[in-house]
């Protein structure tokens, strides 16, 4: 009986992941143009970026605002490794992520001693430094014009947009599975303990400094992976990748999707990427309508879309539980003569 009772909960836990895969794989059947495939790819890319922030802030409670810096670092490293060092794309990707991790490790040791708004300001300054370097180191970064990168080729065949989209979907699914594994494991429980009360977590034996650094580096690597994906889809890198709009998009996705939730980054990314396509009809009022919509969203759904779906699911489960009659215990008959 115990095994049967755990199977539905396990299915409910996996159902959103399976649904994401089905929708992502089937989407190109309905969205076939190059522009539409680019939007679908950007949804996945921004979701990966937001997953990194979600782990760091949503689960660990460390409010860092320098992800746009790592987004740009990995993208520039990926481009320069190909253009200057002659690396093939498949080799440039892991090396660029290692570079991103090393930078995060170096700055994370001193910065993670800070807390709350001090950490936010310090990491924000880091992002501004990266953007400034990208703008002014013209000989290496190309300045404001950025760098053009070649399309990915396997042998003599160039990867088309459809294949690239499915590669990005596969990468997003792996990151989502990694996030879910971390959240449901020992590291996830340690991060949530640090978020709730780091002193109490330390008293329980959690190495707070090490766990903070681990999730900070992982968050930076995920931001870097998203940056490489953005560069591949755009076929160029530019200083704008390390600037404020990327940070604003990431924060908006986190808030709209729901902080500290597993599938909030996916839901938030869909809304934030697709919303401008529907708001263009408002012309010059597009930004105003977007801002007012976001404000109303924060007022009426402060826990994001994931919180709304969780609330609806809880209500449905409670309603179903009230309708289901309780099971009566099985009757055991005692045979005559037994025990005499």
C-alpha cells in the first residue's frame, strides 16, 4: 500500500518536466519561421539564465546582481576562443564555461562575505566593470560593434536553426533536471537552511561559506551557458550583453515565474520573451503598458505564476479529498480454535 501511495506523488513531481519536453519538442510544428524559432530559443536561454539566479537567490537567499557580467564573459570567451585561438565550437563551449567558473570563484570568495544590499551592490558593480571593459577594450572585444562569430558547423555541414533550437532545448532540459536534482537533495536543503537562517544552518553543521560559494559558481556557470546560447543564436557578441537590460529581464522572469520554485524560470521566460510581441500594437505606449501590467501582476500575484498554479492545485486536491470517502480498515476474522 505504501508503494502505491508514493507513485502518484512521484508522477505529479515529474509531470511538469514531461510537459515542458512535449511542448518544447512540438513547438516548431506550429512556429516555423526563423524569427519564431529565435523566440523559442530565447525562451530557453533566458530560462537557463533565470535558473541560475533562482538557485542563488530563490533557494540560497543570496541576492547577487552580476549575472549579466557572467553572461557576457562566457559569450566573449566563446567568441575569442574561436576567432583568436582557432578553437572549434564544441571545444570553445566548455572552456568558456570553465573561464566563467574561475572568475566567479575569484570574486566570490571576497564578495560572499557581504550580505543583502551590500552583496547586491558589489555584484552590480562587477557587471558594470565587465560592460565597461567590453566597450573600451576595442582591440580585443571590438568595442561597441562587438564581434561576429561563425555559425556552428559539424564537419562540412552548417547547423540550421531547427537543429540549433533542439540542441538548446536539450541543454535547457539538462539544466532543469540538474536544478531539480539539487533542490531535492542535500545541497538544496542546505541552501534553504542558509536562506532561512545562516547561523542556525551553521549550528546544524552546514558549511555556510562553502555552500554559498558552490551555488554562486554554479549560478555563474549557468549564466555563462545562457550567454553562449545567446551569442550562438545572435551570431555575435556585444557589450550590450553585459548591460542593465539583461539584468532587468532576468529579475522580471524570476518575479513573474515565482522565486524559489522549480518551474518558475520556464513560465516567467515565456511571458517576458513573448509579451513584447503582443504589446507592439500599443506603439509608443508599449513600455507604459508593459510596466503597468507588471505592476498589477506583482500586486495580485506576488508569488508568481508558479505560486498561482500551486494554489490552484492545492485547492483541487483539497476538493478531491473531500469528495473521496475514507477507506475503512480491513476486517480480520478469527478462526475458531486458533490461539486456544
